[in-house]
C-alpha cells in the first residue's frame, strides 16, 4: 500500500537501463508513478516493446534527466515521476497512448498491488 509521504523532487538521476515500458533502473529499480505500460512478454509483447523502445530513445537523446521520488511500491521499487529535458515522461507516455493511467482494477482482479 502507498503512504502519504512527501515527494522528493528534482533529483538528478543517473540512468542505467530500461527494463520495460514502465520500469527503469537508476542504480535501483524504479517504476513510473501513476501509469501502466504493456508488458514486454506475453500477449502485450509487441506494444510493450514499442513503449520500451520509445522510452529508450527519449532517454538516449536526453540532455537532462530528473526524477521526483513519490513513494515505494509493493516490490520496493521507487515510484517516480520522470522528467526528460523538463517534460514529464509519465504524462507523455499516456498522451501518446503508449501507456495508460494506472488503476487497481486493471491488475490482480482489482486488488491494489502498490
């Protein structure tokens, strides 16, 4: 379950790798807050790979990467808002329809997993 901790904003981030469309590693695994991207395995594989590749391209072209640390999820990943050159990537992925806004009903038969 999430708590109501105060976010830590504007953290300079050293990018390591993209795991999938909504999970990245900045020396530790981080999940993009508020969004859900298709998985890179199973039936969502094709769209999941498109989202992952888009995120890799955005990060590789970045001049400035910052994150706001919001909380931790069930798996102890940091929940983050990702900013590339001042653009909120969480919002951008939703706007480009590469991800959707996370709702618990989409996962685990409606059981919240964060």
